[in-house]
C-alpha cells in the first residue's frame, strides 16, 4: 500500500486534500476511522485493512464515537456532580 501513499483525496473532516499516508497513520499511528469510507472507490482498502490489522484491532479502530448529544449530556452531568459536592 505504500505505493499509494502519495495519492491525494479531499478530506471531509479536515476540509482539504490529504494523501493516503496521512490517512493510514494519523497522530497516534492508527488509521483514520473514516479511511474505508473515503478510499473504498480508489484503493483496495478493505484488503489492506484486513492484511495489516487483526479483527479485534479493526473493531477498536472503527468503533463509532458517541453522539455529540450524548457527549454534551455527559459533560453536563459531570459538571452538575462537581457543583453538588461539598
């Protein structure tokens, strides 16, 4: 897959073009959670992911983030608990 590293695609999350290398090695070294959505039409991305990651790793990598509403409600609840403490 390194032969595809210089391929560019528009990143909807960042709002500009990025290359495949960026998508497959984000800040923490893991691939972007949207890599399959973005690259499936241009590269054999499913085969790449299965070749480089175990099924357990793939489950962790592509776990859906909680909704923004859920995150906000959790933050409100934590703030409420902090203000209720003596």
